[in-house]
């Protein structure tokens, strides 16, 4: 039976993570129902609500796999990979996780990111890549194990650097053909085997726009479960060279000052945080950008 208390998640967020195996739920739990990068929420309330129930079968949903996440507000918290063809009950909808940023509480959104990441990992690791046997969850660690060859498969985390480059009061912004909307952002790319993060910054910048940078400094990081990245942010200063785009990863790039910015990413991304940091160093109010 679905409980009426669906909104308290947004007023008293406290998440205690756990790698414990999925177990019998003796009382109501928070259920983060995932289908790809979409999350199941109740949409007839002012704030999207996460299901709080004994199980998702109470909503008539077919669950492919459960994973225990820990406790949220003192109640069990679980990720549930849902079959994509489930007919949804009235008032319940799937929403892309990106669109829920700023609408869920900060902690709740972080739990949702974790749930989406783990649900997608479960779907992509059903069988052992070494011998083809069906994998099973380990009981002592967040991993899957092959019963035949004992190979372990941990949730995949793909490190990627993202860097804001400054030059004489201007910032380098670029546009990728992969962007769904025609905005400009800072440069980013995946870390390759055998290189450290700073080396990845130097290589990606050189490959994508042809310049060199110096004074590479750590800024912050952000999980990005679309599907499994960890974005590691840096700032850097221009050192030399002229912009030469590769016309594959980057289709346009230029230097912009604080008064003449193009359309930039939304507030969900660390890219936006980097740009707002740049604006604050130029004595501008980042809050005025829409």
C-alpha cells in the first residue's frame, strides 16, 4: 500500500549510504524507480514526489532488479530498475533526471543520481564478459561476481576532466555537435589509460582547440550518471597558440568576456559552476545570467 507521506523527503533529507545486500523490507521504503536516465515521480504535486511504499508492485509495476542504497530519513532507500514497457498508474510519470534538478531536494537528487547510475550498471552487466555466465550480486561489496570464473564486476565510473581556460579577462568556450541545444561550454574529455588528470587536461585542450595551457588547478567534481561519468573540474591559464578546432569534437570556439557570453549550460552541470566562478572573479553577479 502506498503511503501518503511522499513530501517529507524534501524537508528532512538525511541519507546514510550502505553496500548491504537487498533484503526483506519490513516497512515503507523510498523507491527510486529507474528506466534508463528517467526517474519515476508523482507529478500531480507542486514538488515531484518519490514513491514511499512497501514495494513498487503496489503501483502495479514490474521490477527487473532491486538494489539497496541505505537509509533516507531513517527509512530504507532502494533503486529499482523498471521494465520500460510498464503501463504507469495515474499520477505517476517518468521524468528525465536532468529535468528534476532544482525540483528535488539536494540530497534526494544525489540519491537519485546514485540510483540511476546503479540501475544502468545492472542492466549492462548481466553476464560475465570472460566466460558468459550469469552474474550475481556479491553480499559484502557493491559488485557482481561470476559463479564460474569468480571474476568481479564493479559499477563502472568513467573519469572525465572538464576545464575552464582564462586569458586576459576572457574565457574560452566551445560548442560540440553532440550538444542537444546550441549552447557553448568549457572543454571536457575522458581520461585515457596511463595518464593522470593534469595530463588529460593538457591533451584534451591541445586536441580540441590547438592551444597550450598552464597553471592547471583543481576546482571540484561532480558525478554525472549519463551513464557513468565522474566529472573532475579544473581551471587553467592560456599559455600559447591559436585556436584551431578539430571540427569533430568541437565545431566552434572563441574567447568571451563577462559582458558578452553566448548561451551557456544550465545550473545542473559543473560546467556552469566553473563559468559562474569565472564571472565572480571578474566582479560580476553570476545570478544575473539566465
